[in-house]
C-alpha cells in the first residue's frame, strides 16, 4: 500500500485504556503520579508503578496531524480526571481536539463528536481494543480493531485502509457508476 493509494477520514477517535497505554487508569494507577525520565514516555504513580505510553502512539498522532486529520478520544473510564492527567503528562493533550467520556455504547461518544464538530459520522474511524465497540459501524463510522490491546502502525494502517477501501475504493466507485480501468477479470 502506498501513501497515495489511501484516503484519510476527517477525524480519528481513539479509545484510551489498552489503546494508548497498557492499563485501566481507574484501577491500575494511584495518584499522585508524575513523569519519570526512566523510559521516555513513562509516568510513575504513588506506589512506584511505571506506566509507559505505547511507542507507536506519538508517531501516529504526528502522522495524522501531517494529513490534517483531527484527533479525538472516546473513553468509558469512570475517572476522566486521571485520564486527562495522563494525556497531559504524555504531552498528547495539545494534539487532541476534544475528548468524550461516559458509559454505554461509543455510538454516543462518536455521535456527540459528530454533532459538536460538524463532522459526518462516515468521516470518522474509532480505534479500540474492545471488539464490542464495533457497533459504531451501525451508525456509519469506521472501526479499527486492536486485537493485541495496543495501537500499532500495523493495526493503524489496516484500519485506515479498510475505511479508505470502503468509502473510496473500487467497489464504492462502481456502486456510484464511476468508470474504472480495472477490467482484468
Ligand atoms: Mg480500551
């Protein structure tokens, strides 16, 4: 896959726990916590527990910004304040346009983002480690599943390509009666 062959959506929405970092921030870490120089993007909590941001997160955020894709987060954590603190310590906060919180289906989170920022649901992809959250597809959003509970380049490109093929690929073009040159079969 080449860069030129794929389209990007207007917005990408990320889950937080086990998508950006390896913990449940409401139970695994105890405030106060602060940044440690130990391993790059790591924080240390009150009990000495060290939590390190997944290594591909920041490069993927930068990549999205270079492609003018807006970044959002959607989380069901019961401790948004802890999550916000982590986003600040990891220096991700300034890259994120807005975060949505709350229980129930993430269809709610994404619908609110769509309404607040006037972004069509079809122009959004949710990346999430929980497969049940693929219910966002029922309202038109893309879904990038992270089966290994971690945002990586590999899964990121799979999600982007899947969305790009669905909305801009050959099948979509054919459905719209756009003539293509792929008469190989
Ligand atoms: Mg998660």
